[in-house]
């Protein structure tokens, strides 16, 4: 379909809470297709609708390059493991930066698929990290809000956070 512009840190829309989706419309189908194209073109592993300027609770994840994108509508993290993992994250909306974030090792997610069918599943490790990161976007939270102090870097130079 089309590549959409990804909003960058500082754009106030990224700090707004996205709205729940109550029905699947042709416009949502186009949005999802555009989000897939945008994420893949930019080499991302996840994208939230708010990042392309749409305040709807949709995220797309692609934890494995050899698999199709996972579309989650109205995703909710209904439980998180006490065990956590610390790893580096980046974001298409915080271009050029990476930082260390502590996330749950595993989560249980409830959402609707792109046919508005209910689903619930477990996600672990990298997949759990992507979902947590993208669900944060839906609530106006950027990974830089959660970065371990002193770990946010740009071009291998530390920057203050």
C-alpha cells in the first residue's frame, strides 16, 4: 500500500493515549497494510498506529524475520513475569538512539486479530519485549522514559537522559 511518515520524539501525539477499536473498517485494513509496509521498509520489529499519527490501539510486531507480522488490536498485557531481562532497545520514533530497558521475561497478552477474533497467548523474551514496547506507545510512553540511566546512546556517544 503506502509508506507512512513515522512521528518523531517531541511530536505531542506520541504522548497521547490511543483509543480502543470497536469495529473493523476498510480504513483500518488500509492502516494495517500501511503499517506493515512502513515497519518493513524502515527495518523495524514493531510499530504502533500512534507512531504514524493514528490514535488507535493497533500494534504490529515481527519478532522473526522469516515470519509474518503479528497484528494486535486493542492489546492488553494481562500478566507479567516477575523475572525480567535487561536489553537494548531502539525505536523508529527515537531515530538514532538505543538504550537499555528492563522488561518482563514473559507476558500474557489478550487482543483481537485483524479479523476481530479474540485471542490470548504467552510471549517470551524478544517477542514479549516488542509487545511491551509497542503497548507503551499506545499509552503515550516512550522507551526513553524507562531507559536505565546512563545507557542511552547516539552514534556510540553517551547522552544525558
